[in-house]
């Protein structure tokens, strides 16, 4: 291919991304490093503000627990899916993909119906006389956590099935024929071989969870903010544009750090 | 004994699938309840909430907007993305790896940050009309899907077929349209589906760029839920889920459901 044609074909995309993604990013991030000259003052201020630190800690806590739970739910289930026959497998994959293609507002709304004051859980508990009055489940860290797990479990499942499909059934059968129990074969063979998939899935869930907006907005309310709801509030309700820029940069750094950590860990696995 | 362990695994997996499915079933059921607030189990049976959304001007206009937006943004991304993906897989320059990740970069920046940056640039600075702003934002959101999925199907394509077309007298443009495009058609369709769905469902970019009276369906729904709580939201959810099922069915019959897992 001639070089001129090559540049002609990629130029529109490069230009559009440069003008409409990178330039605006630079524009919002530049002022966060300026305070009468170049300075990290705004970041020191962010990390010494108890209110912001609490939100940052809550974001990391919820994202970490959600990642862990998605792994615990996801690994056995993905293994189950990957060992089904063709028809059953594509059905179960469809069931896993469906929530992923369903709007996140709808998925958060589902949990409002379940956890709300007049929701399914309270209705059942009252009916069975286990409680005297409705308990508060919605607009708590707990509801945000459930919503986040619900949001990202399908992503974990699909990633894991993709990586477990590459494990030959012969390998586990060989282990079993040599006397390993199914559980032992799973722990010693399947789990180590699907570790790269677990890492990728975990990173997707974690980075998704620290940046998701809809779920904390609808299930957390104002008292249980996460970074994503904080950035929206700083920008749109309070017009604190540099403040929003600082949070944006913190989010980008966290995302990149999570991805780099995962790549580092995956590299280690490869060398073994 | 080994068999019993399998039952344990099956039982656990069924619980996980119930966790995924039951909340959506509950929504679907509440769309048919007669009470004016959402109750489950429902009392009575009615279709009035479906009638209500079709009569609601804000829901219908935001539905139309979301549909048009997803269509235009995806078309634009295909127009920009297919040539770029073609150039990247046809050549072996060292910079190609960097360019590929450059094209995928919108996925590495959190959506809410993209939304905020575009709000500053397009809305505050350029004072762009609302639809143009949304189109720009959604174009950025969907471009990576096109590059990735079309790129993957170009990797499978045997470029010697294209050279045969040249030697048989096709010029480069003809060969591309008559030979390359038909061979990557299933990739293009899959990319289109993924891009369309992701644009249609997008919240974090849209919510910064919507203007007075101009709002996408998900942002309209989200604001609606923040203030009121009646089964019309369930009814909309049912319609959206039905559309998704139909789309998935078409994809399964033509390309295989696995293509949506990319």
C-alpha cells in the first residue's frame, strides 16, 4: 500500500480522536496542575480532605469486594458453562450476555424494586413476620455493592468462559484418571490454567466498578457517593470545574494502575 | 462420588443464573400490575402502563433520539473505522501497534471522564448544538468496537484474494468493494450490532451532553426514576428487553451468539 493512501485512510480517525478526545482531556486536566504556577497543590488538597478520602475509600472498597464476589460466583459457573454441550452452552452464554446488553438503568431499577421500602425483600420478610417494619436496604453501601456485582458478573462470566474454553477436557480427565477427585482436578488444573482469564475479568470488573455512574446514582443516593457520582456533582451541580478535573485524573490513574498491575501479574504467570 | 461434586457445581451455577435472571423477571412482572406504585407480587392485570409510555411525549421523543443517535454514530464510526482497520491490517509498519491502541483509547478513559471533557469542550467552549455534541460523544464511544471487531475479521481475511482481483483488472477501489467488503461482512454486522447497542445504552457520556428537552432514552429513564416510581418504567424495560431478545435471536441465527461476547 502506498504511504499516501495509508495516511489518507487512518487520518480521519486520528484527527477526530486527537481533536475530540485528547485535546478536551488536556483542557480539563491542565488547570488541575496549576495554582500560581505549576503545582500539585490541588491533589494534596484532595488527598487531605476527609470527605473526599471517605468517598475514595468507599469506591475502592466496593469495587474490590464486587471484584472478589464476581470471581467467587463467576469461576465455578463459567466452568460449568464451558463444560456443557454445544446447544446448552450457547443457551447459557445467551443468558449471561443478555443482562450485559440490557440498559444499566434497567438493571439498577430491578434492585430498587427488590430492596426498596415496599420492595420484594421487605414484603416477604413482613409476610413471614420476620420483621415488624420495613428495613432500610436501599440507598446504602450494601445496595450499591449488590447493584455493582449484578452489573459486572456477566462480564466476568463471559471473559472466564472464553479462557476456560481453551482448556482441553482431556487434561482434567487425565488428572481424574490418575486419582485426583473432581474438586482437586479443578483446583490443581483448571484454576491455574484460567488464572489469566480471572485476571482480565477481575480488571474489567474493578475498573468498571470504580467508574460506573448509574448504579451508585440510583442505588446509593446522595449519602453514599462514589467517585463517579462525586465528579458529576462537582461539575454539574457545583460548577467546580477544576475539582471535577482532579477527580477525573484520579480516576484515570486508578484505571491505568489497575490495568498495569494486571499486565504485570499476567507477565509473571507467562514466565512461569 | 465424582458425580455428586458435579451436582454441587450445577446447583451453584443454577443459583448464580437465578441471581442474574430473577431481578429482570420481577421487573417484567411489575409492568402488568394495576397499582400506581410498583408492587410485587402484582395485583390484577393491565396493559395501561404500556399505553402510558406510548402516550408520553418525553419517552417517545427520547426513544427516537436514542435510535437516530445510535444509527448515525455507528454509521460514522464504520465510515471512519473500516478504512483505518483496513490500513492497519494491510501494512506492517511498526507504528501500527501504537495506532491500534490509539484507536482503542476511548475504552481506556472512563466514560464519565470522556463525558465531562466533552461537556467542557463541546458544550461550554464550542457551544455545539445538542445533537451534534451527542453524535460526537457517541462516535468516540463506538469507534473502538468497530476497530476491534472489523480488525479481527480482517486478520482472518486472506489478502491474496484481493491481489487476484487486482490482477484480473479490478482497480483498488473496485477490489475493496467487490472482494474485501463481502468477505468481512459478518464482522461488519457484528461490529454494527455491538456499536449500536452500546451507543443506545450509553449513560455517562450522554448525561453531560443532553440539553433542555433533548435527552436520550437512558438519561430520561434515569431522571424519571430519581423522581417518580410507577410501573411505566417497568413497561419501558420490558420493551427494551424484548428488543434485545429479538436482536440476540437474529445474531444467534446469523453469526452465532459468541460474536457478541467480544
